[in-house]
């Protein structure tokens, strides 16, 4: 009886979707669970790649009983997120996070609320120095502190996870609180350990707003805005740095070329600055290749269409979840030959100059591109270059035996645990 009712319910759901819109084709779903059993949950991107070979670059999967349209490949992603940016600017369903954030903050908000909060966040970050030399000064200061912490390891084997997490978190602290913390500070450690807890904002004019039910600037909303800045501004950068060092251990010839370029352009006695990047094409290519290769968030965060949308002869109903396969863009074999190979040459022309690529979208693209993209790119460059300026990276095993396979390749690609020695130079 349960199976019959489930099938009937699913049939009614299909009819409702067919009446409201013509969704793209896709694998046949099972009652209640949809296509879950046909997905490799540890490597969803691989499953999407297989589906795309059968159903094309735009297809529908059922994650449970709700349809989700998947965009696979650069052209489909660009047409949706860039060319139809407003229509594809909604935030899709994210049940676990929604229970915590209640649809507040920058990441999970939607509609007018999202537009107001994003505009406010960008304006406030600019007022705090984002995009100005003052932010670069803070990142440089933190890079120097990071070097001092690494010196304390005394060239002994260490897991860099904690230290590399402290540095970007401290940059966010310096922006929001106008103050950095020592890495042993208990308050700071609490921030690192509980990034998703509320941030208590006290002496602010926004607290007049709690009586205005139409305002988005309630204390609860601001708490989650701050929480989003801490979580997004810390974890993504620290994970990329950690994965980047692992790749450099695996490829010592790449590391040697970067350090040679550092020696030539910067030397040993001054701090790197963002102006150096234009004179360091190989280093710039390496950092881009790290981000491309690791494919940090393979499917990005789910989106949703804000209205009924006609897309490639399909009619996608308002509110339908959208998943963009960033893997299919970052690992496109026509744009990046041998995409599964770590090769800085993917971002260099025949003359050795840095080569931009429209396919480089680790921060996603369109209206909901990462707010902190500029800061993240600055941190990756300054932190990584400062480390390589001051230390030789020594692996504990032969480079050919270093495992660079991600632990989980579902929502995020996390590097396997490893240790290394930071040898002062």
C-alpha cells in the first residue's frame, strides 16, 4: 500500500511539474528517494559527468521528491548564471544550514532580503578597507605573524591545519573588530572552534532597528552576516592553502621555480605585495592552478530560479533548485588539456606570460559570486609567497608517495591529513 501511494504521489508530482514547466530530461527517479541511489555521494561530480553524457549539459535529477536542474559545462553555466543572472540568482534549498541560519545572512538569504544584505555587506567591507591598501597591510602583517608561528615549529614535522586556519580568520577579525589575536588567545580559539555561533554586536547604531519589522538589520540577521563572513572567509582560504602546500610537496620542481621567481622579484628582505603579482607570471599561474585542480566546492552552493524561466527550450518553474557543476568547468579538457594533472602551464602562454581563462570560476560566477573573492585571492598570494620566501618545504616521504586524493569530494574537496617540515632559509 505504501509503495502504491508513493508511486501515485510521484506521478502527481510529475504531472504538476509537467503542467507548470517542461523540465530537462534526466534519469528515471524512484518513489520518495528519487535518484539518490544512482548518485555517488562521495563524488557527485563524477555522477553528474556520467549523466551529462546521456542527457546533455542540462538535465534533471530528483534529490528526494523535488526536481533539481543540473548545469554541466562552461557554456550552460555561463548562459544561466551570467546571461540570465537575475533569473538564476535565487538560493536553493539547503535544509541543514537553513535550520541554523533561518534564511538569514549573506549565503542563504533570498529575494529582496539577499539584495539588501549583499549591498550592505559590500558597502560595509569597503568602508572597513576592502579593496584598499589598508586591507593589504593587514594581510601582510598577518603573513609575518604566520611566519613567526611556523618558526616555532623548529623545523620539526607538523600538521599545518591549525596554523593555516588562524591566519585568514585573523584577517577577518582585523576587518570586523579592527584587531588581530594571538594564536593562543582563548577568545580567538573559540572563534576558530565555533565559527557558526552568534557574534554579539553591541555598540552599533543598527540596534535601533530591532523594532522595525521591515528591516533586515536586526541583531539576529547581523549575527548571521558576521557568522557567514567568518565561516566563508576562513575555511575556504585555509583549506586552499593547506591543499596548495600538499601539491607543492608533491611537485618540488614547481616549488623550486616559484622560489626562484620570488628571489628574483622580491628577494629575502622585504614583504611581498600585490604589485609583485604582475611580475610573477609563473607564481600567479601556480596559485590559479592550485584552485583549479583542487576544485574546492565541486557543485558550488545550490541556486534557484527566481521566476519561471525559459532556458534552452525548457521551461523551469520558479523556485526549482539549480546545481552548477563547477568541476565540469574547471576540469574542461578542451580549455585545460589533461585536467586531472596539476600543471601551472594551464595558465601560461607559449611565451611564459600569465594567461587568463573564462573557465576559471572557483568562486562561482554571476550575481551570487563570492563576496570575498578579492580578499581570498589577496590572502592566497601573500600568505603562500611569504611562506615560500621564508621556508623550504620538506615532506616526510618521497614526493612520488604523497597522496593528493581528497578525503571527501562531495560538497567540498578536503586534502588528506599530512605533515611537513618548514625549514627556515
